[in-house]
C-alpha cells in the first residue's frame, strides 16, 4: 500500500527517542534542526547526548523505559539494541495512537525517515518505503549534484518574485506560464551565471511583458 508523503511541522512539539547510542544521537541532531522538543529516554547514554542535555538542547531521562514517557509525544523513535523492547515501544505507541518508527524494522514503522537533499528551504525527500534505504541514499547523492548550493538563494528570489507575478498578472494561464519560465533550467542557469540582481531584472521584464 502506498504511503502518504508529508513534511511535518515539529516546532515545539515533543518527540521521544528511546535509546542512548549513536543512532539516537543522529536522530536527535536531525530533529533538533526542526525545532522539536527532543526527549531522550535511556538508562545508558553516550557522552555526546549527555553534552546536548547539559547544553539544554534535549531533555534527558536517564531511566529504564516506561510507557509513561511517551504521553504527549507527536512522534516516537525506538533506537535501542533490544528487539523485544523495540516491539514493546511500538505496541505502546499503537495504544496511545502515536506515530512510531522502530529503526531498521520497517514492519514496525508508522513512518519512514527519507534520504533528504537540503538546500536551505528546498528539501527533496527520497523513500523506498523501507525496502532499501541504501538505494534512497544513492539517489540522494545523484540529486545533490543536480540541486547545488545555488538552489537555496534561487528559491529566496523566486519567493519574492512570485508575489509580484500573483499581484501584477491577472490572467491565470499567463501567471502559470510566467512562473513556469521563472523556475525552469534556463532561468536557474541565468541566475547562476549573472547573479541575483540581473536575474531579478530579467524576471521583472518578463512580468512586464505579460501584465494584463
């Protein structure tokens, strides 16, 4: 069955990671970038996670797992090396109706964490529905060569010029056509070659030619 791809707003939301090893650390670091309130639950914790706790970046609950720690969580990630405990965490999440991801156990996941190409606000996610994450990683590397660091400032300029297109061009089909030209490869190449200021002049000229 097909999965429903989304980009989830986690800012200020409670996310619980059960486990205190290297995988838990990687998950915590990526979740912190979203602004989530990350809670680590583990009776043994590696040093870097302790450091994050001392810096008040994560909440550390140094204790054996309890279902009570999941209450109020938007997401839960089970990253322990105990299969029976991971299964218990998953079942507890099902009872609480909380989305759960058990690392390396696709059959015990309500969601998968994709391979991501990130260029500022541009994010491209690749998933294999848990079938082969290594293949998703391979595709990500190919996409990273296509969508370079210049993609981020290009998106910033597109956001600004999009408002002008919407406000100054009345005809819906002409709006769509102009936006299509502004986001295409030719436009991006011009942006990289000539810089943001010249690209903006090019974009404004295009808008002017298509005003109603």
